[in-house]
């Protein structure tokens, strides 16, 4: 019996850990692999071997890895040379990788090297009746969703972080761990590479936004909102009136004259919902509004409203989330 | 020094209409303009030109009317303009586009630096830059937000990878894709714009680049991916559920549910 | 406010829509005047109540009730007014129109958009985006501004040179009179281009600053959207040159959408404040000229004429923005000047003079700067002869000469045929200067008009006109 072909997850190993999108892709990949009758494998390039059992527990049948100090830095050229040398010989049907900056910089080179199709920044995936990958992605500045197919192999896609859920670990799963040789270790054109700093995120990119309005009494109190935002891995924002009143800097402002945001979850604390503000956040996936005024216009837009004082609600929310 | 800037002409996104019922994109009321990210790419090139006296060529693949985008680039400081245009290029995906652009770059001649925008606002893929580098077999740096230093033999840029900022120094040739943070594109002077309206745009066809091409077919036929279907999501309509002060606790549970459902809780 | 009044109001609009919470009442009592002119804006009198009516019918009942109880009523929109036009000077019913926020009809045949009072300029523009050939030209600055307020204030703003100000855009209205009757102007449908029957009460309503009636619906004129748009930025080394170029351009028969004048310090602050960059690197004084033409060739032909005219007036540079994003950036920066400099300024009288007198007025300003040993930056809707003369703080506070300088700014404008306000209106802050403009008899007629509409003086009492 011929060996099953594979669905390969190209894993990002950065900041000394496996990027969490890899586990989300394993969960989704399991379902796709089953539907298309494929084995699920992971390829990691990393400076020093780690324990791969988590990958197997989350669904990997095989873990390929290359271990070399050269992988301590994000050098797309070295990465793609080595990945291409592996892919040239492997029986890979589908390659998925996280649409992180590195993923979106590296995957196109690999696809071009293989002259195969690549779909960027997918938010959904499926398998059609013929066993082909359906790749669904936003385009036209996120105004449409395009369903894309490829007629070349492997079919490649980069997938957004936090689109799929991480699955539960099954420690009884068995998998194979395969060491690969790092063939190319030198990039003569790259003269120097060094890490400068960790990246700050801006509110336009945030998945969760915790915003405060005139219900926030003074600048100091934004710390309370910041605490909630930090706890959720979100970003702090504000409506225009508090920015105009000098309670918080302009860069936090959401609205016509501030930033337009599209987070998955938007908390509006003490924001009445002036059209100026709504214009900047009405495209959020889910809006939760907290205001003491039951007639505040924000309640007409929000998915969930709580008629209560933000000074009570935030500490209680923080308390609940901590537990 | 010779810099090639890749330019795409895109519809004015503000004016493009999306019909969720018919699943259609309506561009009829939208004009066309230079992809906004490409203006940052061009501005980067112009700043280098001012510093080193580099020569700037702009290259665009598109229909004849993309000439306008190239003339805009000339008004803003480009020296030569090339339009890669042929009916056979129609329907190209990123692979076919990049292979064609790479062949055109090699047809134009020797270069040191290629600059492209991070992505186009109609495609949103961010793939054409890195793929063009691959077809040219040169290094690339994506998401470049700062040009740290540059001299005749080396360039150092700041890029954002692995959730951190890195500096990378390269020898030439190199391709970079730049983010909006790298600069604020300057406006052209009226006189330059007026003059550029009559600028010469050199035409390249498939026949001109064929020898350098690394794929067998171009355009739709040379594209491994195709759009099977498009869906225009309906405008968000919400049903508001309002909790009173007494119902706070159930509201908190709902919030927790949302966080889990949306995959926003770290575990 | 007496509890019995609160209860009665709740009977009209429902419990949920009557709000006495002091913090929220305060936020509905303050307007942009308080944010931008902190040292001179009056603070609201406490004790008001916010009422959010659902429709003209409820508003009618509230006004009838207010007449019966003799309570002052203030119509409240987005709160973007700049002359203390809606700040309560007595315990009042603050009638927020926020629930009247529906766009009712886009009538392509009559080229108009009919909407309720609280539709914002931003909402309106968003709605028109999905129409491929019609648009609404006016842009008073803050896109949160609502059409009801724009009409009652007769707003102007930057894009008024070609198509005029708010007064020229309104084809019809639904208004609740102070005595509670609901009336329609511009015919029963509010769609008339001409109406010569009797006195034009609709035009009287426009610019009456909420003292003659509460506007609940407005029909706005739309225009065919021009295809070739470009914004020119012309840089000058001197104020005089920049101002002299304005009538010279218009005299040639060039009618831009907007012809604005800005100065380097203010425009750069405004840009930095919203994370953008003012595009011009040369020059200190700028004309910002928005052109809208049928064809690109026309745009460049007119541009070339402007280039020539401004060169004759010693322009040092002329840039052009054609992409939507770049044109929008420029407009956004321009619209953000006031909030960006609000911590540095005391006041900015928006005097207006005949366009031909712009240079003469500028010379007067130079003399005033010398007389008071200060600097008066100017931002101007130059094409309309409308200036915003900025009175700066000195060492963070109000200088002794403030009142005297302000009076000179107004009086000199009036003396050369101008007015004390081109767009912000009288409100409370300019009441005392109305006498510079009008005779006793004229003021008396205004008062009688007010009496005719509002015999009990319950609607925005004490604003806009002088009462004995």
C-alpha cells in the first residue's frame, strides 16, 4: 500500500516557542486531513531541538524538524532554501502556515519556488467533493470573501491567527519524529541581522478593544480599562470627548476623526455612542456596551448592553477573568 | 544606483460598491489610482534618489490605462516608466504576475534595489513582492518600516517579524516591500504633474519578456489559483440584548462565552 | 427641575427617555464652544433635564407643555456649535434629537436627500457613497455635525464657494413651531426648487439658531458628482500675497469647490495632532484650492491658470493632490485646526468681509497686532471672505486686552462692510456685538418676529437676538 500523502503545517518557531497559530492549524488540519484522506505532519526549523510531544498530542502524525543555529533569526532566504529542498522530495498535498508577518513573507517564496498556487491570509478552509482545498479569504480591503482553488500541488495557504480554535491535547496519541538535514546554512547577501525590540501593536490591528468615553471621570481611571485590556491581550481606546478633554492621547481615539477599527470584540465603557464614535467601531464583530444611561444610543448598536456603572463592572469583570 | 519600483493601478476603494445579494463587486463608479502602498514605495525610492542620485524606473503590469499610474509616478520623481501590458497577461494570479514582473525586471536591465508596497488594496495578498524576489533569485525583506542606512554596497532596513522588530543589512541586489509607516508620500508639484501627463511610457509585451520568463504560460492560463466564487458578507445587523444592573452576572457569563467562542481567551 | 415636570415629561416620551443624571445632563449642556474656547465659554446652569423625543409628535407635546409651564427648551444636536448657541443659561429642557436619525429618502429625480434632523454629515456621506453620481458638497468640518443643527445654524465650512452655504442647500423642512404646530416648508413634500408664495419662513428658520422652531426633517439638495477632482496647495511667503491672489483667481471666472487660507503653525499642529503630515514644505501661508471639474483636462487647464495667477502673486510652490486618500487627508487636517490649537487660543471671531476687502482687512489686522503687541493667526474660508481671526492666550491665560482686541476685530470688519459672524452665529457670545450691525428698529423687528413665533419665549431663550 502506498503511503498516504500529507497535509503539512509549516510551523513558526519564534520568540523561543511554537507560535500558537500552529496548534489552531493542527486542530483544523486534523479535520481537513480526515476529509481528504491525508496524514497530518508538521515541519519546524529551529535553533535547538525541543520536546515535540505537544504537537503530536494536538494531532500531528509526523513531526519533521531541522535543527541549526542559523534558525535563531528570521532569514526568509535560508528558511526557504531548506524548506524547498525538503518539499522537492516529499509527497505533500497541502501546505498550511500561519499568516504572521514571517509566514506571509516566507510562504510566497516557497510557492514561487515550487511554481504552485498560494492563497494569502485565509479565514476559512474546506475540502470539496474532489478532495481539493477550498481557501476562503477576505479581499478588496476586506469587503468581500473570495473562495479560491488551486490546480497545482501542493496547495498552499497562509491562515490568520485566531480564526480557528486550538483543540484539546490527547497525550495517548503516537507520532513519528523525523530529523532533517539543514542543507543550506549561509546567505552571502545578508550581512547582518539583529533583533531591535518587541513590537508594539496599534489599535487598528487589535482583536479586542477596551474603549472608554465620558463615563470615565479622569485620565488616571483609564488605568482600570488598561488593566482589563492587558488581561484580555487587547488594546485601550477612547471616544472623542475624552480625547478632546485631554484625558487620553489622540492616538487612542476611535471615530470619524480617529481610527477606524474592526476588532472581534469591542467594549464600550461609558461611551454614549455619538455618531462620530460609532463610525469608527460599528464594524466590530461583537460590541459590548456598559453605560449607566439606558437611553444611550450605544445600546442601539451594541450586541450586548449592561446598564450599570463601569466603575463596578470593570473590577468585577477583571475578577471573573482572573478566576 | 538603479531602483525599480513596482506599481499597481487599483480602483478607488472608497467608491467600489459591494452587493451582498448578488455577490458582486461594482467598480463602475470608482476611478482608478495608484495603489496607496506603492506611493510609499515610490517615496522611499525618491528619498534615496535625493540622497544618492539614484535612477528610478517604475514598472507596472496592467491594461493600457495603467499608463496613468506610471505618469503619476513620473510626476513624483520617477525617471523611466515601463508598462507591461498584453492581453495574454489578463487574469494572472500572484504567481503568474510575479513571474511576469520578474521577467520584465530582467528585460529592463541591471538593478540594485526593487521596492514594492506591502500589498495592494484590491488583492490584499502581500505575495507579489516576495514571489518576484524568488523568481529573480534575490533576497527580499518584507514589512520594511524604516530605511536605517544605505550606501553604495549595503542597505540596512527595519522590519517586523516574529512579533519583534529586526534590523537587517543586505548587499545588493535586494527587493523590499514597505509599510505605510516608512514615510508620508509627498505630493507632486503641479508643474511636475502637468509635465508628466506627456511623459513617455515604454511598452513591454509578452514577446519582449518571453526569453526571461520562468513559467510556461502567463495570465489566467499560467495561474495555479483561481477565484471559484465570491461572497459579499451582508452588512452586520445586530439584535441588542440589554442586561439590567441586577442581571450583571449573566452578562459577565455571556462575555466569557464570547471570549471562548471567538478564541480570544488564552488558556 | 421640579419633580412634577419630570413626571409629566416621562408621560410624554416614556421613563427611559428622560435623564436627570447630573453628569450626563452636563455633557448634554456643553458644546464645542466649551472644548475650544475654555476661557470664555459660559458654563451651563445646572438643573436641566435631558429629554430624548422619538418624533415630531412628541416634540409637539413637549413644546405645548413647556408653554403651559413656561420652561425653556433647547434643541440639541451633535453639540458642535461654537458661539454658546445651546448652552443652558437657565434650567431648561434639553431636547436631544438623537433618536431622529433616519435617512428617509434618496430621491434621484428631484436630486435630493430627505432625512431626519439627527442624521450626521458622516452618515449622509456614507449613504451617498453607494450612489454613483450624486453628492452633497458642504463640509463644515466636524462630520459628527447633524443636518438639523447645520440647517438651524446655517452652517458654512470649507466647501461653500461653488454651491453656497446651508441656506442654499435646503429644499424643504418639517418644523415643530414653539407653540407645538407641526409645519412643512418647501411644499408638503419638501421638494420644491421654487416657492414664491408669501414670506419665506423656511429661510427665516435657517440660521435662527433654534429660536424659532425645532427642525425635525430636512430635504437637502444633491449635486452631480464631478469626476475630476484635485486639491491644490499653493504656498506663499507672505500673507498679503496669499490674500491678494484670492480675488485674482475668482475674478478669472474660476469657481473652485473650496478656497481656503491657512498658516503654517496651525496647519502643522493640526496635522501632527491626527498623526499626519501637512504636504507643503515650502512657504508659510497657504491657499488650499479644491477643484471639481467634469474632465481631467479641464482640471489641469484651470490648474495651469491658477498656477499663473498665483505665480504673479509670488507663490513659492504649488502642489496637487488627486488621489482620494490624499485629498481626504488634506481636508481632515484642515478640519482639525480648531481642536488642535484649542489649548492655545481664547477665541476666534469668524468675521466676514467682502472678498475684495480681504487685503484691506488684513492690513487692519496687522495694525491690531502692532497695537496690542500680539500675533493673530488667521484661518479663512478665503473664497467666501470669511476669516477666523485667532486670539491667542498669553502665558496660558486671558490677556487684559482681550475684550478690547475682540471688539476691534468685530468693529473693523463691520466698518468695511463686513459682519461679526459668517457662520458660527450669534449664540450668547456675540449678542452684545449685534448692535454694531443693526439699528434699534432692525433689532426690534427681530424681536417681534421672535414674539410671533414664540409668544412665551420658551425656545432657546436669550440666544441669537437681543431682547429688551
